[in-house]
């Protein structure tokens, strides 16, 4: 695939065929993805490759508490897990929300699940002193995650970034032996998608790019 086509068509794949993702193909994907940038070029990422069915099932279970809140908030018309908008969903609503099994099923059905962690001793967090949720540290891990997804797309595979298990990080640490020095960043199911989407919906450049100032004229 042409580079522009890969970028324009890398979608969130959550349904997979029974086709395997062999180790040699996975190594090829990761061997290219590793050239992603990171804070200070410290390259603190660690990827755990999970194929064991029981481990995948446990990762899906650990994703359910956060997924329940996500789905309950969506039913209320809220932005799920938004730091500026606390949820009004009650614990009872969250506990009883339907659709949770389907929401996390990709972790179970994917032939391989990648668990991405990052060494906190190697991240650069220039926003750590600000009175808001930290964002900058993600630059040390998410470019690699995105590289994995785009390169997988170029080879006919696909996946998605899931983060619901991050809310249960201590349990995931215990499950996978992740040390306290590392933060859990994403759980990424990968496989051969049932469908290959070619048209994605995204806002236009003029809708999020402005000249000179945040409130400047749109770039057209």
C-alpha cells in the first residue's frame, strides 16, 4: 500500500478472522515499528506478546470495570472518562450496563494481543508540574503503538488501541510480571480483520488547525 493510503485507512479493527498472525510477520512489523521516536530517544518501551487464551481472557476481564463505566457514560450522552466532566452515572447503572462482553471481545478473539508498557525512568514529562492530567509522557510510547498499527495495516492486518485495562494496572502488573518501574499504556489486539475499511470519517483540516493563535483564522 502507498504510505498515504495506509495513513488514511488505518482503522480500529475489533473483529478478526481465524487467520493466524505468525511470529515472523509480527517480528517484521515490530522491527519496522521500533523506529518510532520517544522522549529524549530513550526508547523505554516494552511490549509483551500474549497468545495464551487464558491470559487474553483475563486481560478482557480486567478491561470490564472501566468498560462498564465507558458504556454507561455513553448511554448518558457523556464523554467517557473525561477528566473535565465527572460522570453522573450511578454505581448501579455502571454495574448493570449491557454490552460489556462484546466491548472487550476483541482481546479474546485476536490471535495475538500486544501489551505496551513504558519505563517511567526513561520518559520525559515536561508537563508534570502543571495542574492538569499529564499528556507529554505518552510521546515516549504512543508513536510506537501507532507505528505498529499502521505497519500491520500495510500488511493486511489490523488492530486497535484499548486502554480499559489500564484502570486495573496493578492486576495487569501481577498477571504479566510488569515491574513497578513501568506504566501500562495500551492493550492492542492484532489480527486479520473481518472487514478492511477504506473510508474513515475525520474532521477537516480547517476544523482543527488555525493560523498564529488558537483563536486564529482556520488554515484552508
